[in-house]
């Protein structure tokens, strides 16, 4: 029983870390766009049409 609880705790921690990492990536991208307006032009020129 103790091993099962340990595995659940580790699983929950990994889920929370994954969600936090995914959210942090989005925040960093938004900050990069805000810091440099020319980033939009670079990204637009790289889009595949």
C-alpha cells in the first residue's frame, strides 16, 4: 500500500511540473513578443503557405 501511495504522489508531482512547464513556455513566448516587436515580422516570413 505504501508503494502505491508513493507512486501516486510522484505521478501527481510530475503532472503538476508538466503543467507548470507548459504554462511557463507560453508566458516566456508572450514576453519575447512584447520585448521585440520585430519578432512578428521574422515569424511571419517563416510561415509556410
